[in-house]
C-alpha cells in the first residue's frame, strides 16, 4: 500500500500500464493498489474500532 505522497499512475493509461516517476524509475505498486487514501481510511477505521472497544470495556 503506497503512501499518498508516493502514489503515481501512468498519466495516459492509469492502472493499465506502469508509470515512470520524475527520475525514470518504474512505479508498479499503484497498478495493484486501491487508492492513495486507502492507508488513511484503514487507519481511521481501526482507530474508531479500538475506541469503540475501549468504551465498551468501561
């Protein structure tokens, strides 16, 4: 799961062909990744889940 600051897709054929970053390196993660916000969404939901569990233990 790439972090949002390293998320890159091919500008012409996003998700179908690998893209190249500004240094000419191939990026491959994004063809398999869900979105640049996936990590943030999962972290937020996990935090809410832990908070709910904590409240129920009181």
